[in-house]
C-alpha cells in the first residue's frame, strides 16, 4: 500500500510540474529544477483544481512513463536531494493530502517489487489502453486533475500525449489558369497575360495554362496542381456566359484557389449589373476576394488624388502621372487585406477607392494601373506601374513555393549561344577580303567561333543553302564541315527551306503556295508547271466560274482567303519542291549527317521566320528526337526600358511546347538589317538589366551568319563575346538550355515534410530556387541528389544531381545567415562545368564533369588540410584549404565527360 501511495503522489508531483508554472518567490529552489522535457526552462504556477475521475492508476513501467523521483539539484552550496516539500509548498496542499516523504523510499527503489505486482500492473494497463489507442507509440505523460478539494486521497490519471499525425505528402501547386478572350486576342501570344504577365509569373515558379473564356469553364475537380486563376480582360469587357463563369469563379475560390483580377472580370458594366442573380454572384465573388463594389465609377479623374502609395509595390518603372484612367470604386471588406494604391476625389473621402490590393485569396489591380502603354515616334513603349514580381508574389503567396530555375546551373548564371543560318552565303564586305570573295559563314567561323573554344555555340544552317541541289555553293558545305567538326560547336538545324509564315502551311499550304510561286527569286520553284502553263497565271477565271488548275494541283476548301502578312511576299525562302513538314524537320537533320563527325548529330531545331510553328510542326521535332528553340525576342534597354519586354519561357501550342530564346538577335537592333549595323553591341544592357537587381534570364548570344557580312556588325558581335568571357558563367549548349526550358514546364514538386520536397519529371532542369531564404540551408544529410547550394540576391539556389531521377531537397535553419553554411558533407558552391554523379566516401569525393573552358569551381569542405586533385585517376594538382573553401581550376578541355576525384591527404 505504501508503494501505491508513493507512486500516486509522485505522479501528482510530476503532473503539476508538467502543466503548471511555479511561483518563484514561494519556491525559489524550483527555478533550478527542469520540470518540462519540452521546455527545461519552464516554471510551475498555481494549479487549477478539478475533480479526478476514478480510474485505475497506470504503472509507469508498463507504459514507458518516466516516473518522477528524487533528483539532485545544483545550488551554490552543492547538490542536494529534492523531496516533495521542495517541489510543492505546503500551502498548496489540502489538509487531507497525505504528505509522504519520498526521500525515505525513492521511487527507483520500488522497482524491486515489480515482479510481485506484475499482475496488478497488467490489469491496470489493460484498462488504460482504451484511452490511448494509437498514441501508445509515444511515451505517456503523467498528469493530475486534482490536488485538493477532495476528501479522498487524490488518484493519478495518466493521460497519454497523442502522437503527431504523420506528414501527408502533397503536391506543391504551380499551375495558374490564365483566362483570355480569343475574340480580342486572336492569338493568345498577343494577350496581356502572355506579353507582360507571364514572365514574372514564370520567375516565381508558376506555369500558365491558358483558357479561352468562350470555351466551357475548365474542370478543376481533382486539380491539385492548380494554385490559382488570373484574368486580364478589357475595362468594358462583357464576360460571355457570365453566370456560369461567376459560379465557377466562386466555387474555385471557395475550394481554395487564389484569384487575381487585372483590370476587370467582366462584372462591372452592361447587362450583368442589371441581373439580380448576376449581381448576387458578383457580390459573393468580391466578398471572397475581400472587396466590395457597389457599381459606382470615377470617370473623370482630373481632381483625383492618391491618399496612399506603397512604393514596395507601386510606381515600379513609371510614376502615376498625367491623366489618370477611370476606375471602379472598389473598397476593402475582408480581413488581412493589403492596399498599395488608394485614390479619392479631392476633399471627398467617401469616394475612397482601392486600386491595387492583395489578400489571402488573391489580388486586384484596376484597369490602367498595372502597365502604361505610350507611343513615342511610332514605337510602343510599355512600362510597369506596379512591381509585378512583388505583387504576384503576395497575391499567389509564392514564398513557400520552391521555384524551378532556368537562369542558373552549378551556382552560376547560364550562358548559351546559337546561330541561325540566314546569310550563310552572303559575300562579306570586310576590307581584308575585298580582293577575294568570302562568304559570311567563313568570317563568323574564323573570327567569332574558332578563337573561342571556351564558349559553346549551336550552329543551325538552312539546309537549302548548303545543299548544292538547292542553292548551296561549294564553299557552303566546306565551311559547314569545318564548323561542325569543332568541339565547341553543336549541330543544329534552321529547317530545310526556311518557312517565313508557319501558319500558312498548317492546312493545305503545299497547294496554296502555288499562288505565290512567281514571287520566288532564288533558283527554280517546285512547279515546272509554271513554265509549261504560263497562260494559267495570266488568264482570268473562265466565265463559268470554274477555275482551271495546272496538272498536279488540287483545289481545297482551305484555299479560300489565304493571304500572307504584308512583310512577306512568299511563305518561305526556297520552293524547289512542294512543302513537306517531314523534309523541313527530319530531312534537314538527315542531310546534315553527311557533313559532321560520326559522334555528332543534330540536337536542336531553331525556328525560322515568324517563329510561330503550329502544333504538328513542334510535334515533328519531338518525333525526330530534337529539342526546339527560338521566338521571344527579349530586350531590356533604353529603347525597350521595361521588364514588360522580357518574354516568358515559351508557349504551349495545343499539347506541344515551344521554348523561347532568352534574348533577341541582331535583327531587332539593326532595323531588320537595314541600318545601325553596330546596334547589336547594346545587347550587354539587356544582359545587365536581366541580372540585376534580380536574375530573370540567362545570357544568350543569338545571331545570324550575316553578322559576318559587315565590319560594324562583326565588331559588335566580338564585343558581346568579350563581355561574356569577363563574367562568371556556366556555358552550356542551346539544346541543353531547351531541355532546361522543357523541364521548367514539366517539373512536379511533392512536399514530403515541413521543409522537404521531392522533385519529379524535371527533364534538363537542374536548379531549384528558394526566395527570401538567407536563413535556410540545405540539410545534406536528409537530402538526396543535391550537389550544392549558393546564396545570391537573398535567394538560395540548390543544384541538383542530374543522375538522380527523383532528388529530395531538405532544408534546415542557417544560424546567423552565413554565406557558406556548415554541413556534414562537402557541397558545391559554384562551377563553370556541369557536375553530376556525386559520391562521397570518407575523405574522398568523386564526380563526373563536362564543360567548356577552364574548370574553375569552389567547394565547401568539412575539414581543412591538403587536398589532391585527380582527373581520370591522374593527379593534376593539390590545394591547401584553411577556411573550408576548396577553390580549384582543373586542366582545360572537357567537352566530353570526365571523372574528377578529390582526396584529403592530411
């Protein structure tokens, strides 16, 4: 019986210590006693007295409970044993509470009697099991519900702390449904969402899925990948099927999807405001967004003033000056709403309107207050009035989203270069070749490619210009063979006949082209019928209305109304044969095989002309095993002074994906190759503006063979090359960058822990970025397939091992926000070469490499000392490490894969 008294009372003591803070003045010795395993510094306070339900005590040994017992306490005089009187002051006990001196019979001494009372303990344990259920896997925590106010001796009630639920893995949503109207944006590429909004959204890791509002509403059931919706429609826009769309929008937000309205969602004008059901739905829509709209407009703005401008979000590239746009009177109604631009009529506070707002469910920007369009000397100038990166970051709450990054590899900015074959056979005008004709392709090879074997370049000839059966010269194929043999040159294709207007050939174009054959000036055309049937081209249609067609030409319904844009007189550059998509894609690659070394093949197709291929054309590149690239034409310089001219990663065409080049070529700098032939030298301004203050694009040197035609254009090209070589980059081929772009769209992120993600289907993408993450670092022990990390512009760039199919990234805290956080294993900081297949055993680090130029790289290593560096098992140098940073430069030329080993000697 004495045992149970002691045990019961000790449980009471433990529970009080567990739950209630102590009054330090009344029990000063308690300050030095750890009373809570979770919080050793916690102290005990007055207990709350409750009646204890009668139940059998649960023996601590049976449930794995740490039983309270006498413990030594450190004091200035030394150590002393603590009994219950030291823990609970006497005035906190009831008069009837038995004061048992546990120091006489310590609880740990009672363990000798366990065998005698094993049966009693088992019965008590069985009674308790029904209360603990699945939590039995964790140690139970003894508590007490009463220490006074009961005439009977208090009994312990053992309540077991339930185990935390296991983390349920879930996908990290990256998709944003982008709503546009095909009636006004005939091409989605002409929509505001694609032209100006998609790039900053891509930077934040988001992928747009375009949806025409004239189609049925998208089904979001089971769409865990969808993060939210964005619309950018005209101010006076009338949403078709508005009731259906409003119901869909309300359901989407109620289902947790965020909604961003740029301008209007078609709910502020026309018949929608006169329909009761629509008004109710619209009210619910705005209510969910945390806004209130009563139908009023401010149509005259000469006397409008701004009562708030939060410059962390507004007046980004341009101030709100001049005549302001009319706006809907929008008010804030929800909690946690953030307003960045507030306007009102002067001296009329009741007209207050919130024009730029974000909240828990998305955001809103009034029409005309996101981007300003002006025309200067016939040129359109776009500039952001809001900071799109910051606004979309807050509206879609992307801080917790790991971003698939397309700008960085191995901790450095990506560099790649590609050449379209246009002008291959143009005779150069350089003075040194005045006495002998030399084609431009030869000049580019001699001056811009051969001397720079540290920079890869992907060369894409127009096959018709190197094929003697078309318009090729002897010099054409000779230069092609020499170029493609260079180790830094990747074989690309710029199609066979260089289509100008791809859409022309989408349906029946091979036959439609007959109407334009007389316009071709290079060589023969696909129809010798032109010569045999000249009268057909000159003779009007017969009076019967029946059109006579030459032999071999069939009339199709799709022939009606076929026209080319004004800038084109023919649908392609060469027309010796009828158009064949297979010949343009597969045929061009096959022809080039005879001109290149056997260990090479064509890797990427560079789109020609308007760079707007149709779905079947892109699909053909995939069938041929080719990546595809071109389109976009990003610029950011004094002529195009805005992020609004920096294009997104690419575009979807049906089920296919086209990857854009990262920068524009010399054509846009030279007025379509008619003037300012030195203009391409200003490309470096775009390089700088897309790097700072935030890195949004890699470096891409994209040009044509006609840059070798003029002295000024060649000079500009060489200046750009020198600029690249003076900066820290990781050079890769154009096809590898296209694989990075493909990976951006395909990557899936699965969160498997509070700070842990697994990466799936990333294709060639090797970097994941975490923004505002200076206080985080990679937990390399818990991660898998991570080569390194680097901090830059307040972001943490994590470099993945391409040999790991499903890498896992685990993060942990970085105390002190150290630039080179400590880790249990070596990790890469940055490298000019690609690095993969990383293995670390003991004091030896081994990995595969491939790259261009000297192998400069930096590693963080756990131990200082002397390291030996080996390339393909041959020692190539040694390095002394004193500050945990191993900096090295391996021998030149690793175009093919190499094996590197780093060993710590001492």
